[in-house]
């Protein structure tokens, strides 16, 4: 059984790696390749870490989520009264 979820909503090409869940063997091979790549390239590790932190800060902190939800409700109310 393959599991798929919303990973693409959280990870961008700049902030991490997405592995297509083709098969268990494919996923294991892909994870191993990526781990080797990251182990041998400190600059890449750093770059991905920086981009991941930017992404979290811009999209996934609670204050950002709350502001987005309030904006959705505000737009819904305004469109209903228009």
C-alpha cells in the first residue's frame, strides 16, 4: 500500500525533496540517493535549510494562518453583501 499526502503543499523544490511513491524500492533508493547527496554537499544542506525556514516563516506560522483565515472570511462576507 502506498501512502500519499499533502507533502507538495509543504515542500517546494528549493526547500526539500519530494519522492513519488511509485514503489517501496523506488522510495528507498531515492531516499538513499538524497541522503548521500546531502551528506556530501554541505552547501546544499545549508541552502535547503535556509529555504525551508523561509517557507515555514512565510506560510506556516500560526499568525500567518490566522491572518489568512480572517481574510477568507472577510472576503466571503464582503462578497455576500455586494
